[in-house]
């Protein structure tokens, strides 16, 4: 929890200036509120945790848009609610096509590989490693621990001496930044 002497607005300002400790303090202070909200919506702990992680990732990416006139917790819950609604919409569009003759529902999947999948398929590990090297060192480390050393979230949290919730958000941000680097590189070809 945030020390009562430290104002939430001050933490938000520090986070806007890329202060990692401020991000961590905001995450730790509001994690259970957002997680409980999601759990009340889905009754699935894994799904609630995934959406909570996405909520903080999106909130931290859009922190410059936060208006101080509103309660920060309310703003986070609003983002979380929208992510949950998008998640529900995506689930509904997956199962749609019905073959009337056989009365079977088919799931529609986008089988187009992502930029990351394409690199792996082509076994271009050297290029992937080059992209990873373009990330900040703490993002390189988190990707290395998860995907190359195949550590669990718990093992990563123990190794880095950080809460598991921080590890999950950092990994999500690292993957997002890596995807942007790969997509940028692909569009330059």
C-alpha cells in the first residue's frame, strides 16, 4: 500500500515521468481493487488476472490521458471494464458460423502468424535476439528468464526479488515493446 504521506497524484506525476518505483507503488496499491472487480465479473481467477495485467499495462501506457479531476481507482476500473467488454466481444465472435445442414458450430480462428511467430517459424533466432537487444536491459532480462530460461512467474519473482504482479506487467510491456520493434522492422522491409 502507498504510504499515506505520499499523495497519489504525486505518484502519478512520477509515473508519467517514467519513474519505475512510482509505477510499482501504483500497481501494488490498486492491484487488489482491479483484480476483485474482474473476479466479480468472470469468476475465473486466471482470466481476472490476465485482464488485470492488461488493465495496468494500458493504464500505464495511457497515463498521460488521466484527468486529475477523477478518482484514479475509478479511472482504472473504467479501463478494466472496457478491456473485459472487449474480451467478451472477442469470445462471442469466435463461435459464430453455423452449417445449417449439419447443425455444427465452427470456431473461426485467425491463423495468420504474428510477426513474432513468423520469426520463430523461419527459425531466425539471430534476428529475434537482435530485436530483443533493442529493449531496455530490464525488459531483456524478463524475456530471457521467461522464454529462454523457461522460468515460471514465481521463479522469476523470486529471482528478481519482485512481486509476481510486477513481473507479469513487466513481461506484458516487454512483449508489447518487442512486437512494436518487430512490426516497425517488418514495415521497413
